[in-house]
């Protein structure tokens, strides 16, 4: 499943929206529009302090990965570049 796509939101049924997979692990096939995402983010933060990232939080990494696929770059190379950028330790 791709990170972003156009379609109908699984939560509000609005059509022709930019969607991304639901932040809820139980909703493995659900796609959520930005409006529903932001409302869920506010509700979770207010109710129990759980953090849901911004709707576009992984967009740059996704676009980079998508473009690298087109350039025949190996996934492991792209992951290494992202980790190096973020300073992630490899154990």
C-alpha cells in the first residue's frame, strides 16, 4: 500500500481526497483524509495525550523513496540515506 493516494476517505466518505493509511494499527486497510487525520490528532491529544504525527510528516521520505524506485536505487540505500540524515544508530 502506498503512503498517499487519491480516493474516498474511509472515515468521512469524502471523495477525491488525498489520503494516507489510518494511524490506527487495527485499521490496516482504512485510508484517512487530512481533515479526519487532524481531528483525530486533536481528539487523541486532548483525551489521553497520545501523539499522532502531522498528516504530511512522512511525505518527503515517501517521495524520495518513490523517486528512488524510478531511478533503480536499492531500498537499502534509500533507508541508509534517511537514517544518516536523521542520525539514527544502526545496531
